[in-house]
């Protein structure tokens, strides 16, 4: 098995509301790709790593917040691909289980104040400009290569779906899924759920990465206050969902996407008999970073 080949199953959701409304939902369990390489962050890194290797670079340099799924995926995939890794972490020095795991996988961490962090190319040049081994990997893996990796999520699916859902941060994953759907899921509408406020920018990002897609619809009203912000109904939804399905979702990304999908089911947005696929993009660190929200008041 190559460290950058990913496999994940498709699981049917058994919930009484779906039976009642005659809606069929499958979950593409990209969270099951790997315990630490969270779903789409592994997909996004595949062609980045192949490119770095093709250019004979041996050291991935990347960027992220202290609970970043991307940082952890980079640390683990670099280790399994025989590459070194360094990450510049936004903000003051902290310790947490995610950063600890990154270090266990051999990643070097540097904490960078928020102002300086803003210009990643400048940071890269300051420390790695003259290092022929160094390979720049943007925050979250944002790149054309990331889109290519996410296109593969649409391969080998068991059905033709009417609708496909995913959470969006930068839009690269949505772009890949929509591009992959164009060839493999021709009748599907691809729905993006931005987890940030003002998510309409996602359409521009997608257009820049993959021009002329016309199978995309955004649902911008499910951000719950903004990136990594949350509200009580979202936490309640996640608890109910996890305890009735055994599938772990979290409040930063997947919780908002699943909430949006189930809310649209409740509001009869879909026709009876329609088949829907939701891509579980992973995101365990989003749970670890927010676990206190799930403790019941004593
Ligand atoms: C990063 C991430 C996303 C968003 O991916 P983009 O390509 O930035 O839109 C969605 N879900 C999870 C779990 C993520 O970690």
C-alpha cells in the first residue's frame, strides 16, 4: 500500500426521519481513511507529496492553527513518505494533544505571532529560501493538487446520487468533489456548507481553482456565528447524531454539514425517493479542541 492511496467505505444512514420521508442518505466515510490523517486533509496532500517527491524535495514546510487537521495530516504523511516536516503555528506557544502527535511524527513546530503569520510566502522565504529540500505547502493544503486529490472521492461510489454534500472552509474540497462529480456523478447537484460567515467567497475560490463548473449550490446560513464558533443547538444536534449513528462528527466542520443536511431533510427540501451522499471529511481534532462543549453541566 502506498502511503498516499486512500480507501473509505460508504455507509447507509438508518434514521427514522429518513424512513418517514423516504430519503436515502449514504455517508462517504473519509473519516475512516486513517486514524490521524483526517479525511480530506489526506486527499488534499496526495498530489502535493507526489509533486514534492518528483521535484526531489525532502522537507515539507506548512502552516496552520494549533488544532489544525492539516498540520497533523502533514506530519503523519510526511513521516510515512520518508519526508521531513516543519510547521509554523499561528499564535503564542501552546501545548495540546494534536501538536504533541505532530511532534511524535517528527514534525518541527515554530510558533509565530498572528501578524507575521499572515504572509506565509514571506515566512517561507525568511527561513527556507536557500534550502533546496524545502517544499512550500499552503495552509490547509490549498492548491490545484488538493483539488485533484479530492476528485478521487467521487470514484467507485455504489450509486448515482441526486445530491452530494460536504463542509467547506477554503472550497478546495468542494471544487474537487464537484469536478469529480462532473465525470462520475453526472446528475448530482453538489452542495457546499461553508463553516465560515460570509461563505459566498467560496464560489470565487472554486471558480479560480476549477473554472466553469455548474453543478454547485452553497448553503451559507449554517455557520453558527463563524469559523470554529458554535451554538447550543449545534452541540445538541451533534450529541444526538453521534449517539444514534455511532459516527463521530465535530463542531468545526462536519457537525455543520450534517446539521445543514438534516435540517433540509426536515424542511422537505428533497423529493421523496432521492438519493443523497454526504462526504464525512474527517476532523477528529475539531472534537478534541472542543471536547469541553460536550460535558454535561453538573
Ligand atoms: C479542512 C476541512 C474541511 C474544509 O476543506 P476545504 O478544502 O478547506 O474547504 C472540511 N472538513 C474537515 C474535517 C476539514 O478538516
